[in-house]
C-alpha cells in the first residue's frame, strides 16, 4: 500500500490480543523506528521493548492503557547531547523521539498489528519501576498486538480538518 493509504489505515487500536508477536515483525518495527531522522543525526533516544510478563506487569502499574496487548514499546528522549538550536537554545530531543515514535507506530500498522500512542502514564513511577529509564523524558508507550476481531477505529477517526484550514500559502 502507498504511504498515504498506510497513514489513513492506521488508527488507535484499543482492543488487542496478547498473542505473541513474531520476532521478525518486532525487528522490522524497530528497524523502521531507528531509520527515523533526528536533528544533526544526534539520535538521543532509547526504545525499550517490554516483552517479559514480569516487565509488562510493572508497566501496568504505571498505566491502565495496555488494551489487552502482551508487549509494548516505550520511547524516551535524552536531552543531553541532543541538538540545541543556537538562536533560542530549543532542545530537539523530544521532537526527535516523537519522530522515532511515529515511525514505530506506522511500522506496527504496516506489519498488520495494532497499537495506540499512550500518553497517559505515570512517568515518575515508570522510572522507579524501570531504573534504566531514569534521565529520559518518557514520550509514549505503544502497546502492541494483533487487533481483536471486534477492534475498530473510533467513530471520529476519519474526521480531519480540510487542507484549506490547515495550510497557509505564503
């Protein structure tokens, strides 16, 4: 499918199965994520693959939004060493990590899996439960699994502002 078709087909899947996701699919998703561009190619992000039952149980202590999945990815940004725009000192770590997260999310769709961008989580709790996440700005959690048989997009999924409202020609 074309990129536009993929982008339109992707939706926030909130009903997943906990069936195991094949290692080859996980590998391709992660390869797509690391192919994402970052400012000055600094690559100051980390992706944690939460796969073991024990780790997933910890994740559930920080968010109720796992949607039945059996695994998840967490994306975090490290500000130290990321590009700082010289004019206003804007640090690009979180922007870069969001681009990586978007690549990851679209790759999940491309693999025939489902996910949603979860922003509702207790970041300090995550960092307490997973010490390796300390020092990172946690951007998102992506529960990943096969969509349940009755999974469907939200009723407003296709509601988009027209181009005439969002594009300003200069």
